[in-house]
C-alpha cells in the first residue's frame, strides 16, 4: 500500500457552518490534475462545442464549470455542468469521465446517494481509475459509512498517490481524531501538487485548519498566507486568517478578514461568521444585515439544486429561529445522510427544542469516531448536563476549550461559563443559548 489511512488496523472503531473549518465543505478535488488557466480553457471548449460538439468536450466543459464554481462560489454553473454531462452521456453512455462529473456534481449539491450511484456506475466500467474512488469514498463519508469509505480511500491512494487521494487520507485521519496523521497526509497532498492554483491553495487552507485544531496558530497563519500568495484574494485564505484572529481573541482583525471573504464570495459560512462577529462586538444592526443575507443565499443555492438544509438547521438552532421547522430539516437530512456531522446538528437542534434524551443519543453518535471537533464537544457538554451527567458534561466542555479556547465567537464564552457553573456544583438552566 502506498499509504495506510490509519495506524494499525484499517477498520475504524465501532463507529463536520460557521464555527467549523473554513473551506472543508468545499468539494475536494476529484483528481489532482487541472488546467492552469481555467477561463481560457472554458472559452476554448465553448468554441469547440459550438463548431463540432463531441462527448469528450462536453464532459471537459462540465468539469471546468465545476471548478469554476469552486473558484467563484457561484452555483449557477451547476445546471450548466449537469446539462453538459447529460449531453455527453446521451451521446456516449459509457463516458466514465462524464459519470465522474455527475458524481462530483451530486456531491457538491449534497445529493450523496446519487453521487454514490454515479461513482459505482463509473467503477463498473473503469475499476482501475483512481478518481472513481474519490467520488465513491466522499459519498460514503457523507452517508456515514466510514469503514467502507476508508477502504475506498485506501484503494484510491494505492492506485494514484496524488493530491486528491492524500487529501482524503487526511480527512479520514482527522475524523478519527488523528490530527498529527491528518497533518502529515495533507502535507503530502501539498507536496504532490496540482496543475491548478486553486487546488494548491485549497490544500494550504486545509493545512491551516488542521494546525488551528492542533493549536499551532503561527503555523496555521503561514499556511493561510501561502494560500493567499498562490491565489491572491483567495476567500478561504482570508477566512483562515480570520480563524486565526478569532483563536487569538482579536475580533476586530477577524472582522476585517471575514469581510474580505464575504464581499468576494458571500457564502453562508462567511456571512454567518461575520454576523456572529458583529454580535460579539456589540454591533447588532450590522449582524442583522448579515443574517438577512443568509435566506437569500439559501434561495440561490436551492434554485441551482444545492441542498443546504443541514447548514440552515444549524444556523436556525444557533439563532433561535423556527424550532419545529428546524427540527424537521435536521431530522430529514440525518435520515438521508447519517454522517457524524448530521448527527451533531440533529443533537443540537433536539437540545434547543428540549428533547434532551434524543439529543444525547444523537450527540453520542456524532462523537463515535473520536473526532477532535470543539463544537461537537461543546454541544455534547451541554447535552450531557441536561440529561443529568455533570461529570461527562464537564469533561466535554473542558475538551472543547482545550482544543481551542476561542473555538467559537458565539459559544466559547458560553462553554467557559457553563464549565465554571458545573465545577461549582451548580446546575445549568436548559436549553443554554447565546445572545444574538
């Protein structure tokens, strides 16, 4: 094997929004290869298709549109990509690249069951093609099938040890709590390189996120600055600088960084974080302006086939919006894709709705891999307190703050206050909510 995903046995133990890693939800590159000048390639392919359409060119343009969405955040390229993949498959039903494109598109739209179907169809035709396993493994991760996903990523890295496969090794290790191993694999991804500058910047952002999680803020900042050097103005680089500023307690610097990110690409994760920063710094009107943008962004994504119900459920639970509707959204998404991230959101929504026993079940499910996510541990801490387990609650809250004392502008102060209350032998009043 080129690289074992986990130390020891391959199987994992009986087995992530605004406060999570910036850019993690952005689609991992399906393959490690891409073009250096995307706009030129798009223009060339458009011209070729207008003159003499072929299945190969339709697929290539569809893949270029997926990359364009990565670089701009504009989901309107998704329907264009879908039409091109459909065109390619109508002309050539065994076009594996078009199937991989459809799988990548389904992943980007959060239709993970469809992504798995496309990946499996492509694998049946091309079992030695590494990028097939990227689609399959990513879908299995989001569907909560972690043993199968890790085995799939192992196959991928064995077939082609490149940026795309090493990045997935890193994520598998991160999910199972192995941060040093995750950093080592992502460093190998960065060293493997790519012909696309955005992909290279993406790996640097992921390294920065992992270094924030491990507590090395100086190293994290260097990676984010490298990303910005590779792609000037790279929004995930700006967001990373903001994360470091938050971890250092410099909220004004964080506002500057997240403003740069959200103005360039007003994705919900940036807009929500900027709103939370304004709330934390006593600027409620500016916060309200940011939160008002979230609904507009949801409509834009939905109009282009992207399901962000899980992200919206977390936002609503955090900000006291539509509790019953939020519960339905979170429950539906968990049923469709029972990942640990979906379990964590469901746990938090149930907690905010007063279903503490149900919240505890979902929270324990969310932490079953040993993931070192401070927000998950914070949620677990309050939930365990609500079901009468103060010792477990204190342990979870302490872990959240040990991982990152400033893990959330909204909830880090809440975690500290709750821990102090519990350690004083007092009870919390549930549900605990942040201001704003």
